[in-house]
C-alpha cells in the first residue's frame, strides 16, 4: 500500500512533492539494507559515479546497483543526486554509488570528490537514442515537467515530423554535446566508457562483470547471473504491464534506428550532430551493423 501511494505521488504530484517522495523511498530502502543485509566484502573505493545521458538504460543500471547483492559485495548504498537538489555541483557522501548523473565531462569534473573513486559513462548509438526518446515521449514516459506538452505535440505530428521534433529537443538539451564531451575526454583508468549495446547484448554477463570490477566490485558468477535475471528487460517490461498503460521498456535492440530513419531524418540528424556517430565508433548509415 505504501509503495503504491509513493508511486502515485511520483506520477501525479507537483515536482517538489515527487522529489520528496522518491527521496523518502530511497532512504527507507537504504535503512533496510543497513539493518538487514550483511556486507561480506567492501569496495576499495569511497564512491562510484554512474554518468550517462537519457535513454541509455539508466533505470536498469540504477536497479543493478541498488540491489542487495551489490550492497552485500560492496557496502555501497545507492544515491540519486536528483532527489537532493542543490544549486551547486553535488557532493556525494562517502560510501555511495551516485547513480544517473546526467552531466557533461566538464560538469562531472566540477563535482568535489574528496576520497577515492571510480566513474563510468554509458554511451549509446545517438540514432537509437532519438528513436527511443520519440516513443518514450509520445507514449510511455511519466507525465512530468513539459512532457505532457511534448506528448501532445508528437501525437499531432507524423512519425517523421515527430522525430525531427525530438532531434531538435535533444539538441536544445545538449544531449549530443554531452556525448561528444565524453567521447573526446582524456583516457583514464579512473573513468571508463561502456556501451549500452554491450551491457545489454549477447555477452552481457561478461560486460557487466567488467563494469563491476572496474568499480571495485566482485560478484560470484552465480550471483551475477541471478542479478541479471532479476533485472532482465523482458521481466522489467512485464512488471510494468498494467491495463491501459504502455510499458516504459520497449524494444532496445541495437540498430533499431534503421527501421525509422529515412533520407530526410538522416539529413536532419547529421545537421544536428555532425561526426558524432563516427566519433563514438558506431557504424555509418551505409555500413552493416
């Protein structure tokens, strides 16, 4: 009953109340972990920073790092800076995994990091980000902020015009520029880039294990397998199947943009992003993915 009330508040209340409800939910879950879950091995780093942009599986990554299995093998509690609004760059408490930091590389560098840390940035083919953003905005994203207006605008447009609208929207939100900032950032053992396509692909277990080990977290193979099974996209989609509601988790297949981009959309996308696709190492339009 309490969870349903919080979920309703998250979807329908004013923004300040939504943030308070989600902060309360996170703190309650963290308290339960501290009291009920024994830590068998601690992470060697004081903090973990998960950096990303929209539509790169950020809620899925958050679910993994919020699970009791990861806490048991790291001692790190999840921390979402969006629930703790500050005017300046956030200071993450020690012993936390800061999840879903939507920041450019330079903005991440502004965050004070008083202890040892590891950071990772999740990148995705920006053309698939456009497609995923279009369907999310048009159909399934929670109606918060300016999303109701964007949804109305998209539902009044053709798919082509709707995707042009999304390209323009993402440009104004600096999403493409944020991707570029991480792509050209200096190489570092402290900060690594991981591809959404690898984290969710056929070698998922190996890639997630590589991610966890970069973060100083070692999960036994059987526990990693169980963790990934709990948060498979098919299961998370099924959990959201409520009559009359479109699930937030849709087709996340790499290269789905090929099913939606025509010549006009390619021109609009290229005008907005330049050489971003090549810079990130994704195949050009005329290459087989």
